[in-house]
C-alpha cells in the first residue's frame, strides 16, 4: 500500500522550535513513504542528552475518495441522427465502437457550468463546504479560456477562501493525472480537501464530416472529492504513469495558422513573418488502428505495474474502470487481465468518448446506482493523446 507521510513542526506550548535536518526519507511509489523529523527545542535542559532533547515525530497522511458527481449536456445525438449527416449507420457504429448515442454541448450549455454542477454534486455527497476546499484541479483539454477554466469553477462554487485552482491538460489521461496530483498535494503539501474535475467538450474540435472520428466523441463533466485521512484509511494503493511524445502523430489537435494574412503583413514596412498570423486548433486527427494497438498493449501493462507497486494481486480488483474510448478496447484489456465482464464498468454506449470526463462520469453513475460500494477496490486507467497513459489502484469511500 502506498503509505505516505508529511511532516510538520510539532506544537509545544511556550517553546520556540527549530527543526533540524535529521530527516530520513525513503521513496516508495513516487512519494516519500516515511519522513521522520527531530525537532530541537530551544531553551530545553542543556544537560539532557542529544536524543532526549529532540522530539521524534512520525506523521502520516493518506487520502481517500469521498464524493463524486457528474453532469452532461441536454442535447443527445443518436447514431441514427449522425447517419443524416455522414455516411454511417447505427449498426456500423455500434458494432465497431459500442457507442449508441452521445451528449453534445449546444445552446445555453457550456463546459464550465457542467464542471461546476458536477463539482457541487461531489461536494454534497462528501458533505464538504466549498469554503473548506484547498485546491481545485480542472482536468481538460478544451478549456473555455486559453488561460484555464479552473478559477471559474472556484468562482461558481462561491469559494470565499480563494483556494488554488488550475488546469491539467492531458486529454483522455487527464483525470488519472489529476487524481495522482491531488494525492501529491495531500500527502506532500498537507492539503485536506482537493476537488478533481474531469471535463471536456471535444465536439467543438471534431470534423463532423469525418465518419471515422465524429462518431466517437461526446461532452461531459465528472468530479471527485479527494480528502486527507489517516494512514489506515488510505485509498490510493498504487499508480503507474507514462507518456510517449513519438505517438503524437497518431492522435492530436495541433495548432494551425489561419490562411488569411495579417493586416500588417504587406504594409508599413513590417518585418517578414511578423506580426504572426492568428492561430487556432485543427480538428482532431486520429489514426484509429494505431491508437487501438497502443491501448490494448500499454493499458494492461500499466495496470499490472500499479498492482505490483501496490502489492496486490489482480484477483483483488472488484471493478475495472477504463477510459471510455471504445468497447473493443475495454473488452480486450479486461480479457488480458482476466477480469470477467460483470466486473467491468462501462457507460460508453450512452455517452461516447468524453475524454477526461469519462472515468469520473462512469464512476459517479456506478456509485449512485449502488453498483460500486464503499470499501471496494477499483483499477482505473486513462489513455490517449500525447500519447499519455496511466493507471491507479484505488478504494472507493
């Protein structure tokens, strides 16, 4: 189990403390597993031995998942709806992907509102007031502001204490990275309540004339409240994270210059190639076959590595929860890990690939339906653009 210890200056009335550098750190699973502090008390009895005048303090802090929530746009687009725009059919899509319909942002919907709604539901389940939050992590690759959307979630929640809020950009792996980041802040920084939101609106970056990609994506938001706890209640047992930039060519939405020239390009004696042309992002470009091969190879290896680091056998998994990209990928990974279908969480048919939102969205539905119960162990894994992939062995509740 990934037990991690933070360290703080001990509290002793009427005495000023000076923390000495007698500190041993033993790394385990990416975090320090033990931090032992010896605090020398200034003004203490000088006749005491060096060991008697120092107070050893071993302080442990784990983290657990205590609340979840989700929100989806009101507009639902079925496979039959898509067949009116592109050369496809419900049978063609469902047999290749497992997807039947998806939700798409339109009208009055916006991603920040969905993220805030999911966050409020997670806080309500956890019985945590917004003013008790120490950090908000917005895991998204489609923010509604170039400089990030997390502070706007903080605003909508009405946090009066101004907790730190920032974005994490890692596409379909974003939520898993956010979960590990939350644990890092709790275990290494002494934070108590960290809200991890996964939200994406990939429909805004889809070429709706490309039947190979437009059939896959939908929009949604999901949130988890990660809370500090004592060592015995720790709910993050192990994790494994990776990236490989050489795979970016298989899945990306790269920046591109607009074709129109800048108004200053040929006037006023401007310098060649300056000012730069305005830029935007291209539609999602994906090599589906290569992404499939990558996922079915790397995801099982990552989960097995996380289990090994946690010291747990695969048989200890109650639920397998993968990023909801394609049912064939989910089935292939489950087969590799020998997880029976009845222990696999999947809501892909109703929402499609919602990127960073897919894991918390599926978890929220499973928890609220009573499928996932407190104390059960979940192997979760995200994978996608970057290329990035990672897994975490967690306990719910």
